């Protein structure tokens, strides 16, 4: 069985980006920022940007989106 960090790295390799909601729904990770901090401490270059989304009530919200830094993207 893979660790949360391993699952997160695989997801970033495949999809290129992740949000907290995706982390919870797809990977079962409740504390994405903590796992991102773990990966950064291991030397992985990961950026964070704020994106605007609409919630279920039609309100505009801002959420964090994390991306793996690579030469190809």
C-alpha cells in the first residue's frame, strides 16, 4: 500500500495539479498542505496559486491549487 505522499506524487505526475477537494475525493488526503510541505521538504518543487471557483451556492471563492514544477509544463 502506498503512502499519502506517494499517492500525491503519482497524482501530480498524472494530472499536473491538485486542489484540496481533489485530494480528499481522489486520494483520501484530508491535510493536503501538510503533505505538500512533506514533499517540499524532500526536495520536490511545488508551486501554489490561488484560483477563483464558484461554490454550490453560486458564490465566488478562492482556493489553493498546487502544481509540480517541471520543464515540460
